C-alpha cells in the first residue's frame, strides 16, 4: 500500500564505450527529485542493464561507484536485463 515513485532510464554506454555524460546528468537530476520527495514514498531508479567489457561493469554499477554522494539512502536502484526479461535490485 506504500506510495512509489519510479524513474526509468534506458541509457547505454557510448558507441566507443565511453560514459554518456549528458545522460548521466539526468540520473543526477532524478536523484535530486528523489531527495525532494516525501520520505513516505518508496523511490526506485529503474535502468536498462548495459554491460561494458572495456570497463568490466554495467552503467548502473559505474553510477553507484562514481556518484554515491548524490544518491539518497532510501533510493533503490534496479537494472532491467532486456535479453532475459528480468529485473534485479543492485542497491
């Protein structure tokens, strides 16, 4: 019965395997909105799983590692694996 706020993103690494900086900025913006939302809401960032062999991590794992200071403690991060049709909570 808890109220939920979900932000969905379908971003991927760039064609050259680099960080999509402008798109990651929208993830930062979502974190700001989550921070401003009432604590009684369940907050979920739901993203497409995109793995980089070059970096040996998914884009979501990269975000968790490089932007932890922006992620409110009560935000869940889920990855959706389009090939398998499954979702997995990673935070």
